[in-house]
C-alpha cells in the first residue's frame, strides 16, 4: 500500500489555518483522496485533554515555556502514535493544524527555549517525525488583527492572549525556519480571500508532488 502524505499548516494567530484545513480537505476529497484533518495540541482523547490544560490553564494560571514544551511534546507523541501514523500507513492524507514548528516558534522563538531542546523532546516523543510538506501561511499584522477581532469576540486562550511582542517573536521564528529550510516549507501569502489562499496552497502542493 502506498503511504499517505502528511501536510502541516503553520503560522501565527489569525493566519487562517483552521479555515484552510477545511478547504484543503474538501479540495483533496474532490480529487478522490482520503483525508484526515486534525489539530495540535489535540487529535486524540489524551491530546485533547492536554490541550485544555495548556490553553485554559489550571486555576486560571498558565504555564511556563518549559512546562508548555513538555505538555505539547506529550500531546504530540500520543497524536502521532494513535492517529497520524496509522492514517498515513493506510494511505490517507493527513492535514494537521500545527505541528512541531509551532512548538519551535511559540515555546522557542516566543518563550526563549532552545531549538535543540525542543527537537530533543520531539525525538523522544515522536521519533523525529516531520511532515512531508509544511505550509507556512503568512499574513500581514493588519489582516491578522482584523481576523482576530472577528474570531475572539468571546475572548482568547492563554497563548493567543499574550502581548504583541511575544507574537512578533513567533512570526520572526516561523520566517527564520522557512529561510533556513526552504526545501521543507511552502510559503503562502494568506492576505487574500480564503479561496485565493487555498488555491495557492493547492498549486504549491501540486508543484512538489
């Protein structure tokens, strides 16, 4: 059996990853591809429980960067073992809203942990698994702010609500990763309509299949 493809969607707050996950899955299914959509942290019962701990905190308190990195690595390990690898092995395409590079950007670039430490955790928890393609959706600060204002009318989670300087460091980290490893990333302009962005993603995937 032919192994499926693993696509991770990455980017900062307001990049439109969740919308693109849905649109991309619809487009691929129209081509006859079996698609599994999932997210991080989350995707399995255990990982979703960790997601609630990370994004909502405990007793109203959040986590430090080290604790966050450990929690994300644990959630990812369960996610990879129970959902992602089995889906790929049966030939499905997996579209994941965030993966390793979000840990590198948020707990690393934003939180100050070393990239080496985050990759070590990933090696232990997920055996260094990487997506076949990492789609980095890049949006201007103005577009991101407009989208977040519409999305977060009822408030945001503990990570999304951090100061602008933190999210600036996250965006810089994503850009740096893509600069250093251009063969692993497809950089997509996400400032247009959802349909325009999806068309760009499909064109990028078609070019590297």
